[in-house]
């Protein structure tokens, strides 16, 4: 059972890395680092199309990864 969850954890981690690397950057240098956080926080930039799919997939994979990491830690 533990091996199954560990394999699933590896699959989730590879998927999460892949989805994060597929996303395009939200900031442009130092100016983006200063104002980019505020724009993201207040929702001035809306994700559309493939960006929205990648964003939602990232959230789902991250949540699954955290849950699986906790489960594997508790089973060991």
C-alpha cells in the first residue's frame, strides 16, 4: 500500500513540475517583480484559455501532492 502511494506521489510531482514549467512568466524583470504581485493580488490580470487550464491543473496537482505527502508520511 505504501509503495502505491509513493508511486502516485512521484507521478503527481512529475506532473506538477511539468505543468509549472509549461506556464508562461507573469512578470517582466524588476518592474514586474514590484508591481506584478499587486496586480495578481487584486485580480487585474485574468487567466484565459490555456493559461486558465494550466492554472487550475497546477492547483489540483499541488493539493493532491500535499495530501499524498501527508498520507505517505503517516503510513511510514
